[in-house]
């Protein structure tokens, strides 16, 4: 067993050869077992300060590596039919890896890009039916595919990032539909109980609280048991609920404008682009944060009151509230939403990093037992 272990030069602890960080001191480890930790001064400068704080909130310490290149590198490679089929059968009883066999390296998703291309090609065909052939029967398809394309593609991305591979695609789609509509129903119930009025600054805060709480109630239901104990599980389930919420909401907004084609298309394009930083990532943050504090226990009230969870949940509510605020902007470009999207994704990437460290820690425990 010693052959599979190496020393951390800083903490002098035994760690797995597959581990990229020391479980004791939090330092990043290179292939020679040497610590690559940033100094305290470096961590407090510029963006390092923000990353360090978010990393601490996720239970980490020291330098955090966000390997953005790994998340897109496989998108541009050619993949075989067998690779696609092997990806889609993940999460079944026969295909889910054992705890000690889960890969803790940064994931390299690619299937989500093919799903998006499929939706995009379908959408273009439907728009051609409407614009070239004046076929109004294309309207329902344009609304649904237009609302679905980016949120569902993002959901596949989070499914691929789920390194434990313990949730199959059928369950993901089921949560997408049931979770999406359930969270909308809860939102309507809360809206009846709380009168918001105009969407001013206070109204935006109330919308952020109501909608994030509504989505979280559903996420907590799916995370209530002890089986889905990984941070990446929470990230995926949160994204599934958020994706469903986003799709149904966007379709509703588009339908409200009837046959006003220019307005309808503008809503589809705008909300499609903004979906990258909206409901999906906010709900994913909440789900990951809950899984982070719950671990392999059944959900209890104390988990909801855990400060680590509350910090990320409040960030999600805050991002949502600011997103909806009537902030003055002389340009038509949504600069505020762009900044909020970057902040949300930094938080999501840190949670992915924390999820991978959790897997690395569990792998080390399994190998040492």
C-alpha cells in the first residue's frame, strides 16, 4: 500500500499518488510530492483574495486551481459513437464506479457541446419554417427549443462534471421536469403569500429570496437522503432544478408576447445568453453547498443552519436580487449581468474544485483502509 502513497513536503502527511492536494495542510502537490501552495501575501492580492475567501467558504485552504482549459479542451476533439454511448450509460448500478475508483482529476466534458449543436440546428430549421415558408405551426417549436437549448446543454455539462457518475441521465431529466415545475409552483404559492408590487430594489430582493427559496426546497427534497453525499451531486441536482425553472419561465415570457416575432426572438436570444449566469448556476451553488455540509447524512435542520451552507445560499440570493434590480445603464448591453455571471461561475468552479478534493480525500481513506 505504501507504493501508492507519497509525502507532502509541508505537512509531512501520507497522501495518495492520485491526490493533487494534502488533506492535512491543503497544499497543492506536484508529481514529486512537493508543495505548490501560494504564499499568504499572494493569496491576499487582487483576485486571489476573492478566490481564497470563496475557497475557505467551501472548506478549502491555500491556493485553488480552476482549470478552465480542462473544461473545454475535449469540446474541439472528435469523439466516437462508443464514447458517446459510454457517457450516456453512466450512473447505472452496473456502470457507477466504486468510491475508491472515482477519478478526482478535473473533468473534461464535451457531450454538452454536441447537445447544444443539436438544439441549435433544430432551432435554425424551425426559424426557417417561420421566416421563409411563413408556417405559423413553427411557433410552438421555436418557443420550446429556443427556451430549452442553452439551459439543457448546461445541464448536460453539469452531468458530465459529476465525477462520481452515480446519477443516470433518466434521473437527471426527471428532476429537470419535476423539479422545474415544482419550484415554479412553490414560487407562485410564495408570491400569493408575499405581495411584491413593482420590481424596484426592494422588489428585486424579494424576488431573489422567493425564487431561490422555492428552488432550494425542491433541491433539498432530492438531497434529503444519505446516498447523494458528494458536493458534485448537489451541484448537478441544483442545476437540474434550476434548468427546468429557467426553461419554463423563458417559454412563458416568450409566449406572453404572442406572434410579435421581433420581440419573441429578442427574448429568446437575450434570455438564452443570460441563462449562463442565471437560475441554473444559482441553484447549482445552493445544491452543492447543501451537499457539502450534509455529506453522507440524512438532511437535518442543523445542515440548513450551517454557516458554510448559508454563505453560499446568501450569495445565490444576492446575485439573483442584483440581477433583477433596475440598475441604470446607458448601454443596451447587460454589463451588470455579465459581471454577475463571472462571479457566479467563479463560485461554481470553486465548488467543483472542492468536490474533487472531497473525492480525493475519500479515495485516500478507501486506499488506506
